[in-house]
C-alpha cells in the first residue's frame, strides 16, 4: 500500500491547512506481519473482509473505545455504536474525522467508500448512507481491525514501531 495515500484527494474532513493530531506510523509489510495475527494482517494490510457475524465485537455494547488493532489510534466510541443487523460492528460516526481516511472502492463493481485508519493506513471497512440519525451513516467495521478498550481502562499508547 503506498505511503499516506489515505491523505489524498478522497480524504474526508482534512484540508491542506489542517495538521494531524498524531504522527503517521509507517512500517514495512514484514514488520506488520510480525506484529499482527494472520487474520488481522489480511484485514488491515490486504483489505480483506472477515465473515459476517464472526467478530465478538459485533455484540459488545459496553462503554468504551474502539482503537485500530494496528496502531491503537482511537477510532470509535461505544456512544456511537449500534446494531445494524449486518454482522459487523457498526457506528454512526467516528471519534474524529481526522482519524479516518477514505477512498472510492470499485471491487464489487458498485462504488463504495472504503475507510482506513489515517495513522497507519490499516483497512477498517466501508461507510454507507443507510445508518441512523443524526448522521444517517453506517460505518461498517471489521472486528479484527479493532480492539475494544472498556471504559475505566487506560487506552494503549500509540504504537511507535515493532518494539513499541
């Protein structure tokens, strides 16, 4: 995956004058393979989709924060999670638009909007315009691409590399 493609023209919520609230994390594919399980690597780095209803995170509705499984950047809050009935964890908005990068995806012929973690480029899922109010959006996420941190627990430090 080319470095920082997710900050290109299709990026939502980011303008040239904006600064990111974090440093980008760029690792080699070998380093990612060493850090992630095989299934998580396939989702985050190869843009695969896990089977519907396979993620335990789909049924998690406790208070907490969902962070990128690759770099630990907070992406979603439990306050914005809902049961979409699709079999994947779904949210009606991200924590911060600057934490998400988007691009058009034509792999299923019908154009979709794919989104990734803006810090590490890890594939998260797709956003659709069939969600609940107030946004009308459904951010449909792969459970393997997320890690849930219950409220009251400290968020993990942002990953800085293979050893951190």
